C-alpha cells in the first residue's frame, strides 16, 4: 500500500505545474455568451422571415415560427402529453448509452494496450463502424421485436464505436517516455493504466463520449421513426403525417435539448477531471 502511494506521488510530481492567475469572469463566460447570442439572432431571423419573405401558400402550410413552436411545446408540457413518450425515448437512450460505456471503455483500453487483441478485434470494429446503423434495424426488429430492446440495441451500436475507437486512440497516444519512467519505479500494468494511460487518454475519451451521445440520440430517433409504436419519435412521425409542424419542431427541440444537456455534463466532468493538466491550469 505504501509503495502504491509513493508511486502516485511521484507520478503527480512528474505532471505537476505551477498555478496560473484565474481568468476574469467575462473570459470564462465569453464562449457561452457568444453561443447564446448567435442562437438568439437565429431565432429572431426565423421569427420574422414570414414578414419579409413572401411565402407560397403551400410553403406556409409547412412553415412555422419559434413563437408557435414554444407555445406548442409549453402546451405539451402542461397537458402532460410530452412526458410518457419522452420517458420511453429517454429510457432507450440511457440504457443503450450506459451499456455502450460499460463495454466500450474497458474494451478500448484493452485493445489499445494489447497488440494481440488489436489484431483480433480491429477487422470487426472497422467493418461494423463503416456499416450504416440503419442496416441493422430490420434484423434487430426480427430478433428483438418492435419495442424497447430493439431501440436499445440500435442506440448501443451507434454509441459504441465512437467511444471505443477514441478510447483506443487515446490509449495508443499515451506518452511512452512517461510509461517507461513509471515502470522503472516498479509499476505493474494496472498501475500504468491507472496512473498514466487513462489520465492521458481522457481528452480522447471525452470526445468519444460527446460523439457517442449524438449517435445515441440519432439511434433513438431513427429506431422510433421506422420501428416502434411509442416514443417521442413516434409522436413526431404522427404529427408530420397530420401536417402538425409545430409538434415536429417541439420534438426536435426536446431531442436537441437532451443532447445538449448530456454533452454539457460530459464537458463539466472533463473540466473537473483534467484540472491537473498544465494546459488546463494555464487556461484558467
């Protein structure tokens, strides 16, 4: 136990850096402020397009503005018609993404550290990653039925490969010199992975998670569009068939908000777990 603590201290000393002055409040909120500002400008332009651009009657039938979408979304929230389909979609999303994380992270680390496993799994990973996910939907519907688990499987397949491949690349990009230094202190493979490989691969893992979240949301939408009887995607399809454009945009906003929320949580997790990096310290 004492040897492990000593090893941890030495590795921390190798990666340590002096603290830099913290950024001002504006410098910290500037990216968010610019992003929010550009989003508000887009909404304003969209809102006033019908007043400045003449639209044909057929186009007006399929056109809506943000104020109508917001009113429709609020009505769906108040009436409770949003929550049941959202719960179905969120369950499929969370379950498929969680399984992808549990499988993808350890497998990416193992493949990155083992040349034998890399040679065994690389052809399958390359082939499945290059295959469009929609191809699997008919087979999964036949095997798992039209319901929750076929959606979970599509979400899992979509989210697994970005996370797996980015974790693998992050492990392969770990500093070989630092690995040799830690090994010279008597570290075993578990210590090397825990102290060097995973911390250095963390930026790659975070990128993989952000991509996986987008693929997971896409998997939910696609599976509910083509192979489901309940869920928010099903509500959007039925609304589109009835020319209810406001409802379609309301569902789109909910899916986009889910993706932004999960991505923001991942970004927050990254900031809290990479405070030790010199680049992160200097940016503060």
